[in-house]
């Protein structure tokens, strides 16, 4: 099966919202934006990570602190996904400044220790029966929460048997009394037909709810023979009892609704569908408002855009004027510099006339001397050539003798008897025939 991007983001959002209950997250605020719609957008970060957050107007109106960048806060939020952009974010329900004193530190340390022991492990949780025979309620008889629980059962499952185990829900010794009531259920539950326990109390400060944060109560819940539903405080309140209980309800009334869910299945299903539809519609409205807010934050008024464009044009005009002035000044400077160089390099013939005349006279003398030297050398060479000229040798009575092939004869043995020879004289030639040869060894 191939999913569209919209289907993928919707499934991812549903998985995040189903897989993560509302939880408290601590960090530093940054990029706080108060939208015109009344919603507040910001980023929650620490040294290693950050996450986008949205505080809707209806919830923003209920917080008593002013959000600003740099604040250290604790948020109670639902993990979700902003579908149009695929952004993982937190939908904030309430905000408080970080750090609530010694009680909170004690709460955190005890929770960490019990969690490390496995007291809150999911595999130890028991599912309440869908159709319980009777319900045990541990609460104060004077508590308004008890009245809400009884009214809820009267409305949803009036036939269901309710058994109250009266205990104080705040003050000294309240935790031990609550633990004792839980332990007592192991003895009375079979006889009275009890199948589930509701541990309920209305909202209050951390001091008011502290009895439900005691270790003795958490261990008694895990020892209890029946599944325990915790309905302590309002939706944003969390106690150690909530983590130890088999099931946590957001309010006492919600705890009664969970215990009677099987009897109220069909009407409750319609109510849940109605609530789901309302949430979906609100989510779509919130998404549309968030998109609108993001678009509004990016919009610029036309007057502002014109002013920005006019300022940009004026800035460009100033830059152009500055550039043109600088370029003109640079050209003028170059022109003056080149004119000065040209004036310095302009020739002045009269200035160099004496030197040229002196050089001309020296050149004439040098040429005459060189010609005289070359003539003397030429006469000597000509005389030497005349001395080496064969014609000059012939004029002194010598001759050149050649054989029939024209080769010059240098010895008598080079000729044969009865052969012709040619004798070249200073003037003319003689042709003779050899009749007899004389060698150097013959006697004259």
C-alpha cells in the first residue's frame, strides 16, 4: 500500500499522541512569538536539543506568568505533529517556572528510585475488569471528589455496588492510612464482591497532594489484591501514586468513568466519537490558525515594501553617484599624470645638437681611419695573391705539364713512352710526344 504524504503525517501524529501521554518537559524558552490570534509560539531548548512548541490562546489566557526568551520553565504538553509541514512539536497545556523547591526534588528522587526498582514497569500493570461487580473507593467522606465520583457512577452505572473505605487524603499520617486501606482490601474484597479500587482526591498544591507521593502508598498500591485506578488531582497533576497505579485517570470523575466503562460502552463510545470529532475539528482549526499566523508573520504591508524599495533605490543612487565621482576623479588624476610624463619625455633637438655634431665628426674620423687601414690590408693581400698566382710563376720561366687526361705531371714515371703531353707556358701551349723517360736514378 502506498500512502500520501498527508496520510503519512496524520498516522505519525496519531502515533505520537497515542504513544506519549501528556508529560512535563523542562528547558529554556527562545524565539517567543505572540501571534495576533492570541496563540504563542516558541522553542524549548537545552544544551543538546530543541523542540517547537505551541500554546493555544485558550490555554495561554490561563497561565499567570509572562513568557519571554531565556526563561527556564517546565511545560506540561502533548507530543504531536504539525501535519502541513511535518514538524514534530509540543502542544502546551500549562507552564510554570522551573524549580518548585524541596518537595519537588524529593518527588523526583523518589520517582527515579522506584522506577529503577521496576515498581512502575508496564508488565506489572493489571487491567481493570470491564464489568466489575463492585468498586472500592478510598477517599475522604468530606471530599468533593467523592461526590463527583458517586454522581458519575449514578449517572453511568447506577446498579454498581460502591464501598467506601474512608481515609484522610492530606495531612500527617494520611499516607499510612491510605496504605492501610489498600492492604485491608485483601480481606474484604471477596466477601463484598469488589473487583477494582478507585484512589481519588481533588486537585490542590503539591503540599496538599503529598500523601499520594509517599513511598508507603506506592508500595501498598503494588501489593493491593485488586487493580488500582488513580484519580488524584486535576488533569495537570501527577503523583507517585499515578505512576504506581495500574491505571491513571486525569480526574476523580474520569476514574469513575474508567471503572464503569464496560457498562457504559455504547453511549460512551458515541461520546468519545463526538469528542474525537470535536478534537479533530479543533485540531483542523488550530492547524489553519497556525498556518494563518505563520503567513501573517511573513506578510509585509505594501507601504512598508514600497518604503523598503525606495530606500534600496536611494541607496543604489548614492552608491552610483559616489562611484561616478570617484571614477571621474581617477580619470582626471590619470590624465594629469600622463600629461606630466608626456611633457617630460617631449624631445628638444637643439639641446642635443652639439653632442650630435661631435659624434658626427668622430664618426667621420673613425670611418676614414678604418678605410685607410682596410686599403693597406687589401694591398698586402693583393700582393700576396699576385705572388701566389700561377700566371706570375709562369712569367718567370716556369711551365705546367699535363698528360693526355689533363692531369698535372709531377714525376717522369707518371707518363708512358709515345704518349702526348701538353706544356703550358706563360704565353701559349706546346704539345709534345714522349720518346724517352728519365727517372731520378738515371744518369744525366
